[in-house]
């Protein structure tokens, strides 16, 4: 009796409260993402359903990465999708948060990357009463995303699963998920049904039988079949050109990797000499809006209708399995007349010409110096991210890639402000590999505060900024047209090294290759981020532009002539 009195009356174990509608919606979204392989959540949350999504992610073991801007957060999530194939995930608040994320959503759309953009919204029941921060988010989403889904209080799991399926359906892309716990589930946009898929590769087989000098174009759609592409093309002696996104499908160190295809002019001699051009996974979103001036028959195999035939003069698009197309190619092994090393010799000549074009003043670096110095010291497993801008013209052809997804760029949208957020995502994905972000002063100015994100997560990110106090690519165009005033593309002198140091980033300012090499060697030993402020001379950019986009790339010299001369051997 005494013991019972001391213990007091028996107490019932408290039961956890029933989850709210918002919590059930959040758990459904996170559950659908987890089942699809998503392992990180990025964003800038607001209140309400936003925080429930972050909480559900924590419960499910998905770390949340807080960024400084919604566009940067969305690019981080999209880059995770690029590296893993699983949907990227970003959470933003309604109104200004979603509006700020639009550029990142557009990047994911045009680079064909699966992404869920999760936003709260003014509840449907309150739309006649509340106008604060109220946008037509469905209409905004439809303008840049492939679909819009509302996850409401009824059947939240069904709606969340639909959003993931829509994001992954070819062509992959972003889906806006509006969370309205008091509303009803809804969706706009359809799943791909395979319409247009015929798998009839007879035209490709017929074209190959007649061809003696075929060239292969590898695009983003071939990334998922890199192993099969290597098996089918290695040792063939057929030159293969890569789009920016496709770099590394064939190793650049191999004989068949012949350089870049962008719709520019570096590839012109090879394509002019070809009698058949075969596209594998080529999406015209990757190519610059220039005329296609090559007479060879063009057969393009894609796994979803890409509208690629319209870009190429006399092009034919076959919506079919890429592995099946590779089998057709492999069946014609040895029946061509290209010299086996034709592609490599051509690419080597382009590389040499780009290096010879370097022009600099004392006390500064050429863009080519920056790329070649960094590449010479970076380990093979390093991942490089590249911002849009004039520096890209040096980085993309001069940075060899022997594996897919080790050279990352915003290709379809070609947006500035990509390199640093993408590098942060890559470093989170592959913490043991150094990640090098090549950016201009314009692009870094858009994302500078994300350096703090790299510090907070102790990421091995090395930011190399081509600092010339200008939007150099725009200045070249301005000088050619006379458009714009004197200050249309120029900035004041800025020390990014000092700004980085204020955020506890190890930083150095360099003006010659020796200083750059020393700064990079030190950066490669650090666990955290480094910024290298490279003072570059922009004088060489016009020549780079001419070699890659202008008439200067249309004739590459005697090495090209020898490499692509028809009938030079089996």
C-alpha cells in the first residue's frame, strides 16, 4: 500500500498530437522525394507549410541547406538533379520567394533537369479576401515549369507522387508544387506517354550504308547512356563532337572525341567535310541560334520529341531508343573512310590556336593562362562549374573532361550566376573531390553571399573569378554595333578577395601564372572554400569569340586539312 501511495496514481503515456493538414501535405511531398532518391533539400523558407516541409525533411533524414537567394537555391537543387538523376528539391515562400526563384526554374527547364519547387500559397478559401503577397502562382509556374501541382488536404500523397512523376518524365524538368493544406489537389501539365516514339531506325541504317565520313554529335540526352556510347564508338575512328552538357561521355583523351559542337564555328571544318551527321540525344536548346550551314544529311535520334530537325538543314528526327541506335552504329563498324585519329588531330589544332591567341598586358593574366594553369594542378577527379560570360569561351574548349558531369554549365538558359551555386551543390554531392567554380565578376556579383554558405558547410570549393571590371562579352558586342553608352558594360574596380575574406573565406589576388599556381596549390590543401581573384586582361576575348563564334573558326589550318581530308584511309 505504501509503495502504491509513493508512486502515485498510474499515468497514461501521452500520445503525440494528430498531424495537421499542413504536416500531412509536407510529409507526403518529402516521402515522394525520398522514394525517388532525393537526398538534399535547399531553399529559403517562409512560415507555415514551408517550415512543415523543412521539418518533414529533417524527420526523413534529408538535410536542409539554407541559401541566401532563391535563384541560387534553385540552381543548387537543379545541380543535384544533374549529378544524381533524382529530382532536386527547393522550398521557397509564396509571392516574392517564388518570383525570385524563376530564373533557377527556367534553368532547370531548359537544361532538362527534374526539380520540385515547393511553395506555400494564399489558400484558395482566402483568395477573395487576401491580396498581400498574392500572385497567380499557377500562371507564373506554367510560364517556366513543365507542370504545376497543388498538394492539398485531400489525397496529398497522390498529388506529391504525381509531381515527382511529372518532373522525371522525359524530357525531365521542373514542377511547381503549391502547398494549400485547406485546398484540393490539382494539377496542370501531362505525363509523357511515349507519343511519337517509333523505334524505326531504318533511315539511320540506310544513311550509314551510304556514308563514308560520318560525324557523331553527342547531346545531353546521351548522358544516361554514356557506357553504351563508349562501347559503341571507342576505336571506331568516327569523330564525335560533344555539346557543352555532354562533355566527358567520350573521354577527351581518346581519339574519337573531336571537340565541341555549339552551333558556332570551331567545329566547321569537320562538319563541312562530313557526308553524314548523326545526332545522339541532341536537343537544339543546347545550340546557339545561328544558321546551320552544312550540306551533309543529318539524322538525329532522340528519346523524346525535341524538335531538333528544324534546327538542322535537311534534318530528320527519329524518336527512338538510343541503345538501339548505338547497335545500328556498331553493326557498321569499320565501314568508314575517316583516318582513325582525325577527330583528335582536329581538336588538338583548335586547342593550340586558342592558346596562341592569348594576348595580355604586363601585370595581368590571359583567360587561357587561368584555365591551363588551374587544369595543370587540379586532380583528375576535380569537378568544374562554369558561369556564362566571356571566360566561358576559354574554359569550355581548354578544360578536358574524361568523365561525364565533371564539367558543368548552364547550357540551355546560359544564365549568369550559375557557377558558385552549382559548385556548392557539387561539393555537397562529392565532398572528397575539389570543386572549381569559374566565374566572371558579373556572375559572382549576383551570388557573392553564397560564399557564406560554402563556409558554413566547410565545402572544398575553389572560386576562380576572372576579374576585369566588365561584362566583357557584352563589351565585345557593344564595340561591334556601337550600341549603348560608355558605362553599359563596365564596373568599378572591385577586390573580391577582400570581400571573400570578410566572410571567412581564404582568399588571394593574383596577377600572373606563378601567383595563380601558388594560390591554387594552397587551396587544394584546405577543407573549406577559397576564392582566387584573378586579374585578367580582356584584350584577348575578341579573338576567342572569333575563333569560337566567328569566321576565325571556319578554317583551322593545315592540321585540320590533313585530319579531315576525305578518303585518307580506313
